[in-house]
C-alpha cells in the first residue's frame, strides 16, 4: 500500500475543470517512466494487426492507421503497473475521492495520415458509453511523445461539458460526431509526460496526423466504483480498483 501524497491538482486547475471541462498539467512523468509504456503500445499495435484476418482488408487498413488498443493492461504487465503510477493515484484522490476504479484505458497511437482516416470527429465519450456517473469521472490524455495539431493531437471544446450535445453517426469514420461551433476549441499541444485532464462529457476530437511520425499518446479514465450503463444496468468498463479508503489497492 502506498501512502497518500500531496495534492497535484491546483485550485486554478480545479476551477478550469469545473468551468471549461479540462485542464493542462505540467510534465508529471519522466521520460524514463514513459518509455516502457511507449514501447509496449507499439508492440500491442503490431500484435493487433497480426490478429486481423487478411480476409478483412478494410478492418486491417483502419487498425493500421488509427489503431483501437483498449484494455492494454490485459496484454502488458508493464502497462498494468504504469496505470497505478502515484500521479494517477493522486489525481484520482484529488478529483474523485478515497474510492476509485480505473474504468477505461487505451493506447492512442495515430499513424501518418492516408485519406483523412486518422481524423476523429468531435464527440463526447458520454455518447459512446451512457453511464450513470458521468459527472464524477475524468480522463487523462497523456503525451508519450510530443503532441501537436500537426501530428493530430486531441482538441478540446471549452465550456461544453455540462450536457449531452446532439450527435450524428459518421459512417465513414464509424464514430459519433457532434458540432462544436461557437465553443472555444483548444489543441492539446503537449510535451512528453504532460496531460490534458478532462470530463467524460467534454467534447474532443482530432485532425489527421499530417506529420511523418506516429502520434504517441495514452488514455486513462477513472471514476467511482460500480459505474453502470444506464440502458442495461450492467457494470461498465475495466472496473479495476485503484484506490480504496484513499490507499492504492
Ligand atoms: O486518438 C484520438 O485522437 C481520439 C481518441 C478519442 O477521442 C477517443 O477514443 O475517445
């Protein structure tokens, strides 16, 4: 068990989260702490393509350019350890309280673009997973490498996190899409180890990766334990305990 640490969220960041739906952190992870997770994401990416049958070329193309790499902890003990980093624990204590679960995680790699496949329309995660505890959760978009508009970093719409916006289904991208016209949109330009911390209803989306390099990011979502899907009542997500009584479990 780890002792409880000092708060990492400042009053200003807390205000920004409440009013704008997100805040930026300093670089809270050293390069040597990020590197093993970065390498593991690349390994999981390569493995994920091998698993797709050659008989399904369009699925292979999408997975090659904008891989979906959920629950990386199930395939990597290195990542499973990293997800319990004291920084995540302290953020969770500061923003949620003494009892917290990891509810979602994914590697967020994006390859150099072909035909705008690596664009992600603006959306609220709350539209993908309609859960009963949207307000208590938060996500961390962590830079494993430098992130910029050019390499397709996530952008965040400010002040639009209080209600579900209308979404339409984008057939080509196979993604829910909402309109953020009229809201300030802020690019998540980040150095390695920096994060944007945002609410589950904060609209976010990303332009194509126009650079020649892989965009390397990592996503973590935390919430109170026992989060359920509204429609079915089923427990949602990873349900992986992080804190109980303020202490790591
Ligand atoms: O990787 C990206 O740029 C977008 C990912 C995203 O928004 C999501 O998975 O909800």
